C-alpha cells in the first residue's frame, strides 16, 4: 500500500481524498506534528489507504532541471553544474555532479531555466541549509520577492 502525501496548511488542517471513491475529509493535523506523520485511514467506502502528512511551510514541487552554481561567500571558491530535484516558494534542493566545496551556511548564486512555455531563466542567491554528500538543500535569500514566473511554475 503506497502512501498519499497530503500538505498540512498553516491552520494545521489537511484535506484527505480517498483514492478509490474520491470522498473528501478534512482533519485537524496538530496531534500528528510531533509524532508519526504516517497513518492509515478507512474511508466510508471501506477502502483503507495510507496518508503521509507533509508539514513543510511551502509545497515542494519535484523537478528535473539543469543549472549552475557559484559560491559567493567570503573565502568560498568554486562552482559547477547542478541538477535541481525540487523547488518551492522558499528554496531548492539539488544534487552536485562530482566533487564540491559546498558547506552549510554558505551563500551561493544559482542559475537555472524553468521548463515553462517561456523557458524563464532564473538567477537566485541562496543560503545552504543542508549538505548530505552530493545532495544540497537551500533557502532563497530574498524570500519576500518571488518571481511571477516561479509562482506560476509551482502552480502548474
């Protein structure tokens, strides 16, 4: 049985939809925040399905976009090719090909092209939040200003 991923809204509610009959149920998700995020639900049609609650602040869209990075932090040297695996309003997750010198809390300049109709080119400064071997998680430095193109891309 595969899990259905459900995003939890700011008011700690989530909307579940039965994969069998399409019935919708709204739940309070606060009690799951600090415990198990996965649980089974039995629908009124008797179908049992697994739900995985996602408590992230922003929806994270899976992607497959090529890009480049350059370390702009003081004392940091380097750059290279990246593969962006996911993107949200708040940041990106990518993998680096080959060896790299990326470290937590560094500031990077990333450049990539969305696969939207206009092939929008984005240049963003990001702060590295996590590094696990070649997988890097970053937060956009200017989270107040989001390009219109990125907003539309995330909604599609």
